[in-house]
C-alpha cells in the first residue's frame, strides 16, 4: 500500500511540476513537490518584475491566495519569456525556483515534519544538512519539469478562509496531458515573514507525511547520516522512499 502511494505521489508530482517542492516537492511538484504554482482562478497571470533579480520582489505574501497567485505570475511570466533558453539549459530553472519559490516555502518547518521524531534526536548540523540536501535533491531531480509548464494547465481557486488564521489551504487543479484534472492543494502557515507554504497534497496524498513515513523507516535502519549522505550525493528522494523496508 505504501509503495502504491509512493508511486502515485511521484507521478502526480512530476505532472504538477512547479511544486514543490517540495517539494519540492513540489512536483513539487515535484516535484515539488515541488510547490506547483500557476495563474489565478480568473486565468490571468500577475505580471512579474522585468528587471534582473526583481522576480522575487513581485511575490506578495500578505495572504495565502496572493502568495500563490503572485509567485505563479512571476514564475510563468519568466518561463514564457525565456522558454527557449531554459530548454537549452534546464539547470537555469533551479535559479528561478531559488529566487521566486524557495523564499516562500517554509523548508525548515516542512523538513522538521518530514523527519518527525528523528528531528528531536538530530544535531543542529544534521538538521541543517538534511534541510539543504532534501530540497537540493528535489530541485535537481524534478525542477527541470518546469520548463514545459504553462499557465493554462493549473487553476488556483479563490481562498475563502479566515484571513487571521495561522494556517490555510489553497486549492488548485492541474490539467494532465490526457485532459483530466487532478487536485493539488497547498498547506500554508503564517510566519513573521508572511505566509509560507510547507506541504503539497496531491490527490489526497501529503508529501510531508509520505516522506516522513518512508524516510523514517530508512533512518531507523541506516541512521540519519546515511540518509543525508545519500541525498547529498544526488540520489532521488523517491529512490530512498522506495527502498524503505528493504534490508
């Protein structure tokens, strides 16, 4: 059952690429999960700042909806303007993600939940290494899927929750290549720096919970340093997840 959920999460993450993150996932979103983002429900895209290094400043963190909408606008505007360049050198997408998305994804909070009980026993150095390695691996392995992502494939629904709440969920739908729709929802929390995303739920499957279950099994078997080293070496998080329960 866990293996089936893992496979579904990985497939959905790749389709919903602009994630997250996570993963970072997204699609995440891969990834990232990567933190899949797109146009607002009105199917319009918020214009991004045109000057170099200004894309990040176009993101509005004052509410969950504006965070998703404005980050989507900045990402998609730049992708549309430079798609040929990104296709020629997909690694440049990682710089775009670093500038626009990563500052608005609560990587430490998400990583703490992914590690679960192992976060408490981890040293400060292990925590820092895990956070850096986990998200670097997600972006390296899944971020390139962003190159072909367009605004018309994802719809962000209006947020109708309590604006004073500490936590929020922003619902979206991703249109897959076969034309069907898939639910991709983002969990956010209010921080001193404004709203930040920390989880992506694809078709009811939370990337934080999924990684916590399977990473935890690997840490129990091999120790946290071994898992961190595998991530730092470039191994896909999904490969580590898939190895859970194997001796």
